[in-house]
C-alpha cells in the first residue's frame, strides 16, 4: 500500500527533459579497428570526460572549437576540424552536453598558441549556452607524427580544468 501511495504521489510531478536522462549517462562506443587517429582522439575524449566529470557540474555545457595548427593559428584544417569533432563526439558519448560553436572570430589566440577569451565573450557563453568550459587545442607536425594538446578552459576564470596531450 505504501509503495502504491508513493507511486501515485510521484505521478503529479511532470519531469523536465533533464530528469528523463540522468547526466552524465555514458554510452561510449569503441572506435572501429584500424584507425590510429580515431583511436587516439577517442581516448583523448575519454580522458577529458573523466577529468570534466570530476571538475564540472554534470549539466553544464561544454563548447568545442577546432584544433589549430601551432604555426598557422589563423587557419582551419581538415585535421583540426575532424579531430575536434571526434573528441567532442566522445565527450558527448560520456553524457556531457556538447555544443559546437564557431568562436574563430571571438576566440583570441596569440602567437605562442595560448587561448584567451574576452570577459564579454565568456559571459555571453555562460549566459546563452549555460556553458561551463570550452574545449580548445593545438597541434604540430614532426617528421612522422602529429603532436596534439587539448585543454578544457573554465569560462568563469580561464583556468585550465582538464588537459591531455598525445600524438
């Protein structure tokens, strides 16, 4: 009888969209064999998601930007765009709300490859997207490898809250 009473009382509350799926609700899918790039980006997403889970609110959005080449910071490349998308997909598989937003005009990158967000832009991203962090990254070519650095930067104070490097 008590169970029926609790069940009947719980029916009065209409769940909102976030109540229907607890966050983060992870559903990682392993990448297909034979793609070192996809495997490396998938693992980077796993590491970042693990760090973000410990350091962010579960319902906060994570914004993603393209990875940029260190020696040509102003240009987008297929590698940078695809890598960012693969990492973002993996973070989303772990249950985070990932928003793909193009910040190229508003995200300042200095010649040392450091990312800086203006205070106004950060406030707008927090207000309009309920965003907690932005995922950014750089890469550089060597003779036979591409070295990648990916960081999640907290919008409130530009602090790096998650980072991973790989090749």
